[in-house]
C-alpha cells in the first residue's frame, strides 16, 4: 500500500498593525480591546477585538500614533497609552539585554 501524504499543519497568519508585515500569529504580540480598556494578551485567547504588533519598538511607536486605535476601532485613553508605553519600554530592555 502507498503511504498517505502527510497533512501540512495550518499556521495562522496575522498582520502587524505597525509595519503591515504578515507573520505567524505566535511571533506577534496580541492586544485586545475589552470594556475595561486595551490590554496585552499573552495567551492570545482573551475575549475581545484583537490587533497584533511585532516585539519591535518601531512597530509599537507607529501603533501608538494611531494604528492600534484604528485596528481596534476605538480611541486610546490615557490609561491605555500609558499601559502600552510601559510594555513597549520593557521590550526595548529585553532587546538590549540579548
């Protein structure tokens, strides 16, 4: 009997809202909008509208200028901006440590 061809596993693709590059979902950071505001979603499974960004500071800067708000169809509050800026600063520390 002939072997059945192996099924290729589907890898979900997402677009970074900062640089517009398409990559696998696992390589990007998910942001989620819920009634309490905009949060980082480390599991990728939180309920709410999501948007994705690379873990690069350039993408986060572009995102904070308006791309995140547009993708999540909302306005960023000062709390949201502060929370996301704090997370962005931890990214640059991780990169410089490597």
